[in-house]
C-alpha cells in the first residue's frame, strides 16, 4: 500500500511537471521605465519561438518537454539579450536591460557614413537582400474590422405618413448598434513564391480558425427591417415606385411587386437557402483570408508600387542618423525619417554588415486621403505599423512580423427626400412623401497582424505540387475564449479582443 501511495504521488508529480513544462507565459518590461516591451522575440534553443504583444505579453507552447539543458532566449530592439532556463521557468514579469550604443563610442565600423549614404546602400542592396525564393511558413494571422457610429441624427422635416414622425426616427436610431466589431484569427501553413520584393503566388492550408462577432447585431438589423417593412406595407400601394432625391441628386426604384407584401415562406426553401449560405460563407472566409494576406504582404515598403514610399521615393524624405543599437544580435543603424513631401515619418533599423532593413516603424503625418463635397465627406486619417525582418541562413531577409493599423471616417450631412409614386392610380401619381435631414459619421478601424513561427526554403517543384485543397469553417466565438488556442502558438490577443463579448 505504501508503495502504491508513493507511486501515485510520484506519478502526479511527474504529470504536473510535464503540464507546467509545456507552456510558459510572462510579461516583458523595461528595467528602467517598467514600460512593457512589444514585439520582442522569445526563442527556445535558438530555434522556434513567439513574439510579445503590444502589452509585452507572451504565451509560448513549447514543442517538446524541456530538459535542464534547454534555454529561453529573449531579444528585443535596444535591449541586452536575456537567457533563462526553460526547465525551471517561473517568472511572470521579466525585466530587460536597455543597451543603446552611441556612434562616437563605437570603433567596429571602418567608415562613418551619413544617413543619406546609408540609404543609398540600402537601395543598392535590395535585390541582393530580398531575392526570388520559394518558402514554407507556419503563420498566425489576425485582423479586426470595427465600424462605429460616431454620430447619427435624423430630422423628420415633412411626412405624409403619420407614424413616420420624429419619435419613430429617434426610436430607430436608438435601436441601432453603436459598434459593429468583427475579429478573425487563422493558424495555417503558407507557401510563397516571392519575386524579389513582391509575393507573386500564395498557397494557404488552414489549420484552425475562428471568428468573433456579435450575432445580435444581425438580429437587430432584422428587427429594424421588419419594423420598417411593416410600416411600409400598411401605407404603400402595390405597383408603387420611389423617387429618392438628395439635393440635386435623384434616383428611381423599381416597382414594388406583391412579394413585398407576403409574410409566409416555404420552410424547405428556407432550409436550402440556409445550407447554401453556410457553404458560401465557408468558401468566402477562405477566399477572403487568402486575398487579405496577399494584399497585406504586398503593401510592403520594399515594393516600388507601395504608397509607403520611403525607400523608392527617398527624395520625398529627410533622413537622420540617430545612432546604433542591436536587434537579433546584429548591430544596426537607427535612422529616423521625416517627410519633405511624403506622407510618413518613423524609424528604420538597418544591418551595418549588408544594409538589409531589419525593422521599420511608420505612421502618417497628415490625412492620406480627404474628400468633402456636397455634404459627403471621407478621410483616411490614420495609418501606422511595424515590420520585422529576420536574416536567413543564406544571408537574405524574410518577414517575421507585420502589423498595420488604419482608421477612416465617412460622413453625410445632406437632405433626403423620398417620394412614393404610382402610375396605376388615377389622378396624382404622387402618393406619399417623407423629407429628412441626415447627419451621421461612421468610423472604420482596421488592424492586421501577421506572425511567422516556422520558416524553411523549398524548391519550385515542391511549391508546384502543393494543393490548396484544405477548406476550413471558422469556429464562431460570441466572446473571447482563452482555451480556443490552447496548445498552439499565437500572438497574445490585444485588449479589444480579450474584452470582446456579445451582448445578451
């Protein structure tokens, strides 16, 4: 019996040790300022690893049970590398010591170049540092699309429909959701054909995916549509058509047929429509993710067609050499850039050995697009992001982390006149009229993040044989579930995702 108890205790102890050794999590902070350190690289034995989030947090699911010889390497821009035993990892807060280098203290460089000279060598080295290649990667991709009503006012100036009054308009506005957040995440194997600085072909094999959004927003729109339809059915005649005018702009609708007034539906048809919609939604998700990845990767500042033109249209920018620092154990130039006639400012981190760009941080300094005419306005007022590149074994560079944040505003401040007409009614064709004053503004926020966890070079023949035959149906999450990605390495969710929850 004693032996059995001893064996049980030993077994439980071993199981606990195994579970604990399978994943580690902590927060990285600056030793001096105590501020979080984002986008740091956390690596096991110089091989696989993860990246810390904006809040400096990371969770690392280790690929195997670690031993005493295994170590965790933590590296971040401008900080000394930290090495911690993976076997006895217990820290929840890890402090990194800053390591900035002043130019006049360094004697490692044979020549002191100016910022403009360094940028010339960056451009001359582009085709060497970013060559044609075929690669296989395991990636985690997350994007968020949030639409919010910043303001929404409707003034009912005239209405021949008694129920369509100011009180009814205010009720409709109050029932509208004020925010429409949508998040999706994907883990998958990605196969790329790169031609110099551009992705020419992409193949994606999804492993796991999810969508976070509030289905109640859909129900709200159905409820709103039902309320409006009920009101119109009560007052609008069959065979009517609408004349819609906003100032000098006008359009005419088709006639309303009898189907508009039917309330019944065939359940067999509805079921078939629902099944078709599910299949279409699944296909759309895969196509949409793939299309989004291609566009995101090809926005690259290295591409001559990109509007982030700090490299290819360097005459539009002013460069300043700020000093030296370290990144992934490499000595790098730290160069800031400001626009002369360009749109962006930020910093470049350039390898002192081969002039490869290892990191860029950028943000716009003025609205990128602006339109305001006849009460219709549009403004793309925010675009900022970060790219991290790593040096491959053959000396070339490839993306390790990419993030971008966009925000736009769209507004309408115009009159709207809706007139019901009916050519089948004797006498006056005009039946009903509603005249409104519209004043609303919608903000759209988009955020995209890509992390590369595993990467290897492949041959053209291997790439050709890869088949995109793996469709995936994303799991629907009404709120953030930290267990959904248990056992997988991903980027720790941001605050908007962790706090996301559908309304009851």
